[in-house]
């Protein structure tokens, strides 16, 4: 069984990305790849797939400097390529972190 939760609240998602909940709601409206479930009280419940999509959006908009329209177009036209590039970048960051830790221990 995985340690990952099935659903995340909007507050948890905002904390993951260190942004306000209003930005999460805004991106939900702007990007159709984010489709949270809602409980009886109307609270948004985000799946792991939603979190992965937020990572892509965050990477494009906040890290790479894309406009919202540019990010939408990139995700629509080249989602597979964008996802693959993002995964490579994340792997390289993990390797760099590991190597820096190893260097500190030596």
C-alpha cells in the first residue's frame, strides 16, 4: 500500500507549492486538466493526478516564466513532451541533491 493519500485538500495543495489557496482555485478555473472532486460540503478534493498537473503548471508558469496562455498552449499541444522534460528535470534535481549530500559527508 502506498503512503500517498487518495485526496488532498486545497490547503494541503497550497502548502505543497507554497502559494495561496486563491491561486489554486484560479488555476483550477484556467486549466481544464485540473478536475478536483467536491464533497457534500463543496470542499475541493484533489487527486494525485491533479497534484502532478499542478507540478507541471507550476513549473511552466513560476519556474520557466510562461504566461498562462503559453502554458495552456504548451500543455494542449505538447503535454507528453512537457511531462517528459519535467520528469527529467526532477530526476536531475534529485541527483544533484544526493551528490551535494554525499559531498558534505566526505
